[in-house]
C-alpha cells in the first residue's frame, strides 16, 4: 500500500534525510520503503514523502514505533503537522516508459 505524507521539518531536509539513512535496517524490518521524498522549491521545511508499506500492519507498526518517532522528532519532524494519506491501488508510474 502507498501512503503520501506531508510534514513540516524544523531542521530542513538534510537532517531528515540523514535520519532516514540511519534507520534503513529498521525500515526493512518493519516492511516499508520510501518511493519519493522531497521538499518544495525554496522551502526545505515542507516535505512530501511517498512510502510503500508491505501491509496495513506495517503501517501500524511504523506509526506505533516509539523509538523511530523519537528519532523523527529529533530530526526536526513536527508531528503535529504530519498528515498521512493512504492512496488507492489504482495508479500509474513512469509514464511514458
């Protein structure tokens, strides 16, 4: 399942990206990967991220992982602004191929 996240970052994209890199093993264990992550041109505090989860249970595990939540907050994620939107299975990618 794909989930779109929009999040405000207080420490910018590079700090967030370094946190993600440090947690790749945990991400694999939970069962998700980042398909895309980037910020608005001229404003690296406004993050959009597309994640792919192996299952709804993996999404719940991600949301309930206290250690990962703490690390995200330390990396500047403003949890109050985080909006996670599950996407439909109907999609297209890489058009034209």
